[in-house]
C-alpha cells in the first residue's frame, strides 16, 4: 500500500480472495468517533451545535483530567464534545468526511491494530454543510475503529476472552478494506500543493 495506484499487489489480492472464501474474515466499521476540542467556554456550546447538526446525534462532553494553568483549563472542566456513530450512520458520515479529505489518506493515519484517524481543518469542507456566522468554523478529529466478526468476545461481560493473534486485523488488511469500500487513495506522504498568487 505504498502508492495511490488502483493496482492491487499480489498480497492484497490474497487478502480479497480470503474474504471471499471466508466471510468471517472480512472487516467492518465498528464505530466512528468524531470530536471537537475547544477548551471550554461559549465555543464549546457552538462546537456541540455544529457536531449535532453534522451527525444528527447529541454530543457528549469530555472533561479535562488535570489542571493546565497555561491554557486556563481546570481539572474536570468540560473542554471537548464527541459523538460515537455506529452502523449505517457511521458509514454515511465517514463517506462524507472522506470527501472533505478529497478521498486521500496517508499510511501514517493507521495504527498497528488496523484503526485509523484523521483530521478535518474546517467542518464546512464536509459536503452539504453550510457556513453559519453565529457558529463560526471548527476543525474536528475523526477516529475509525475497524473490527472483524468475533471481536465481541473481548468486550462481553461474562467469559470475555482475548482475540487470537491470527484473527486480528493488520494495518494492510484495514487499508485494503477501506480502499475497496470507499474508493480512497492511500499515499506514503502528502502531495505537494501549488499556490497561485
């Protein structure tokens, strides 16, 4: 997955063939977490309104774990809002968010567990989102959790168990899945941009 070409490497073709023969190996989007950190105050209420308008869900607040005097943040003070999306709502929002990124992500966006995250500098870059001068412009972080069927065994309350190593998702498998599902391009580094003055 070192370039943005549509050609599949032999290893990626093996991954797709395995998913065809064994559907339980095919990953899926478990959840999408969208958060906006403002540091509290009136901007936090505006961020909550923006998040609710974009996702259709009421956001929850995140509170500071410690006091940071340099930024005027007190312990247990609400400093961010977040929403957790699942099922079709998660897929629909992620599709729109990737449009804001021009359907391009970097390899470094992925972690070793196959999950990935990226940021959007201005929420109005998301399709069908209009600018409201009363709310201003906010950036946001988007974290995507990719799982495989059977991951429930590590979350259930009774008789929970570890996921076998062979059943865990590799970053490459996650990239193949996201590329196949959303038609994105995955690059090693950002493209150089040319500016006209």
